[in-house]
C-alpha cells in the first residue's frame, strides 16, 4: 500500500508563487507516474500535471507556462512549482501515484489565490 503526504499549500495573492511537495512511502512500483490533480468548489477533479519515472511530463492547458512539475526518484517525491498564480487556480490540490495497482491519492492541500 502507498501513502502520500502533501505539503506547501496556502494563501497567496494573484501573481504570487507556491511550491507543493508530495512524498510517497510504502510499496511503490518503480515505473510509476506521479502528479497533481485539483478540485475547485462545485467542479470536478481535473488534471493539473503528471510526470513519469523518466521525467516525461504532461500539463493542463490552463497551467502551461506557469507551473512546473518535477520529481526526485530517490526520495519518491514529486514537486509542483506554481508561478504567476491566478484566482482561478484556487482549489484543493491532490497528489497521485499511479503504478501497478490502484492509484493512490493524498489527502489534499488547499491553495487559495486572492485577487
């Protein structure tokens, strides 16, 4: 079983930056995909960005050019650097790890961007 612990959320003004971190522990399939989804009030959970074991990335159109995902395979940790944040980025951000079995999810971290 995989456990994910997120950190780094908070309140920031529009145009500001935040960095999210997510550390995985437990039985981790080596060739996995780690990443971030988000869910705003009244909306469905949506993809933000994912990165696979060799560093290939995918981003939602809404965050391209502003967010950067990275990972440390030794530490089993994924990061999301969020720059030029907009009020529309306000959501609960969930870390995920997709490996050989069912996907694992973190508890979520709140990101609030004020205008």
